[in-house]
C-alpha cells in the first residue's frame, strides 16, 4: 500500500478559480490558481457574464499548475470534485454545448423581478416558502430576461446547471446538479431536495430544462479522454458531485450536524445555522434558507454586507501611520490596529457605525455609510476607537441575524465556528464571543471550501464513509474563546441603540437625503 493517493478540489470563486490537491488525510499538497473577471455585457446594465470559453482554459491551467506544483502522478489522483460561487448559472443546448452563462451577482433582470412581483401577486412569498429564496438573484428572472431579450438563445436552451456543475460536466460529460448549489436558483424544494419545475411553468418559462439532482459525494463518471488531454488529469480519475461554496465550506469547518453554526468572516460576513430540511422558512422572508450539502439538513443564512470591505476602506482611507508602522515591524497592519483597539473600552465610547443593516431578504437595502455619536475629544474619538467600533458592529449585526434564525427555527445555538480572514484577529474573535454570548471556535484549516470539495471527492471514491465522518476525521481546532458576560451586558444595550439609530438612517434614504450603500435588484 506504499502508493500515495490524492484528492483534487476545484474551487470556482467570484474572483478566481483554484485547483487544490489534498492527500487523503486532509493535508493540502499544492494549489494552482488563476484570477478571472466577469465582464458587463455590452449595453446590458448591471450584467455580469461568465465567459465559459476563456474560463475553461483557466480551469485547465489551474489543474496543470497544481499537478506540477505537487509533483504527483495524475493517475494517483483518485477523485475530484468542484465547488463554486452560488447563483451563477450556465445554459446548454441539446448536445450539451454551452449557450449562455452569468456569474453570481449578475443583476440585469431588475425589470423582470419587478414584473414578477407586480403581475404575480403573492407568488414570491409562495415560492420562498418552498425554496427559501427570493426573486432578486434567482434563475427565473434571468431566464425571463433571456426570453425577452435574446429569444434566439432561449429557444435553444435544453439544460441548466450551476458553475461548479459546469466544471464537472466539462470534465466527464454528465450535466447534473446538487441541492446545495441548485437550490440557490429558487426553483427548488428545501424539504424534498429536488427541482420544482412547475415554478417555471407558472411564469411562462420552459419546465423541462432541469437536470438530474445528485447528492454531494455521488460518483458521476471518470474524466473523459478529451478533458484528460486538456487538463493534464488521468482518465482513471473519478468525477464526483460537489456543491455550493458556503455549504461545502461549512463541511470543511466541521459544521455538519443540526444546530451547528458558522460565521464566515470575509468581504461579506455569512452566518449559517444548520436546521432540519423540514423547517419552514420564516413568514417575514427575512433570511435566506439553502439546502445543505448534508442530506436532511438545510442552512439558514444571514448576511452582513461588506464587513471585510469596510475594514479595508477604513485602513486605506485613514491608517497611513499604522501602515508605516506595520512595514517597519514586518507585520500585518490589522495586527497593529487591533493592538490599539484592545486599549479602547468595551463599547468604543458608544460610537455607532452605520454600514450593513441586519438581513431583510425580501426588501433589502442599506443606509448611507456613516459613523454616529462621534465626539470632539480626540483622546476618546480616534482611529483606534473607530476601528474597534467597526469590529463590534460586525459582531452585533451577526448576532442580530443569528437571533432571527434562532427565533424561527427553534435551534438553540451553543457555540460558533468562526473562519475566514476576520478570524485571524484575536480581538475580533473575542468581541464576537462577548457580543453573542457563545463560545467561538477557530479551526486550523484556512482552506475550508476546498477541503469540503476534497471531502466530497473522498466520499465518492470510498476514502470516507460520508461527509459527516470526513469532517469529524479531518477538522482540527486551533483555539476557543469564551464570552465575558459583563461585556455582553454592555453590548446588549448598544445593540438596542444601534437598531434605533439604523432605523432613523434608513428614513433619510427613503426621503432622498442620503444615498443607500446598496439596494437589491427590483427595489
């Protein structure tokens, strides 16, 4: 048994595609990566097309790079799987050739969203109760846009899949989808984990374009000879169904059982809670609910807009001195900002940052970016206290989203897994624990999404029995933070003040006095 065996994960994110090779113990061996951009279609406002011809070359190049960097024999890669940004869709003709594709936040179908809301009274609510999704980034408005604006292409459409599914289809010739990624189209049943094609028929669209649904970890076929030549893979490698990036990322963080929770702290923050598949989404449509990669589970998902991007803006706009200090000390500028922020009292002198609102999935828009309650006392109101207030605010909005999820799902949260760039900050991790009142666990692995896809590949070829067992075997913890309940009392009071302040700031947007930071398509 001396032969080394490997698993390959292909991670198609918004900004790049990555091919990551792992050994069967979950150790990362090598990465190949290419950045890609999704360009606006000429003359189509707010569009974001997915260039499948150019991007397939980038996928193949990333795979080549990973195999070369790992210095492994391609025949030793037992299986591969893919994960991708959700909501992005690819359409195919009868021969399985791509016709049209868009990336995740393509918002061209704003008029179609409005049309569906105005002409089909109560339909969005009905579809949300089944699928956990609203129209804004779903597939139906985009298909309607295609029918209205590119009827020649629409006529030829025979199949639809997600972007991760497209990679697998290119590699093995089988077009299929899984619940976790396919579910984000909104044409899907959370409880039955299958397409609801009648939804398409009800709004005058084709209802026979939805492919087979395979659970994550299901073997599909081996890599085709043609794709083996293009990618450098072996035609003996098994292709296995993957899933959505957030859900597979959750599996890579060990969040695989009912009641488990993760906060993913990147450019946006996502708060995900595992709930039984039969749980009805909330009547107020305030959060999103997606099928998980684990059969029998869904994930309630709150989103905090731009938390990581706001930090980057603050750093670049105000923190030149800290940048110079970081260069001298050869460390990250955020470390220095956290050192200074740690000396600021809990609550940051009640500075109230106004950036992302709590999640209001059905009618979501944000106030204008601002800081409230600043004083002219420079000893108290300065870069350190403003930076700390931003860290506290991201935790406060996350905590409010988690409270919403607890209320409708009856899940009792006990601890949070915190991952992504924000989890590197020791102060931020402690603040999240103090604000929420839960212990916060930091995993060792930083590549959770790719690890989740590698687990799926390993399930498909029999290395692991299932995703739950794979997670228990491979996920290791680096540190746990415990809440300071005295600090929590201060944050509980601050939460109430922030909510009232945010409401007043939204009114300024409504009155056209300030400009919203972001509005959902169709509002």
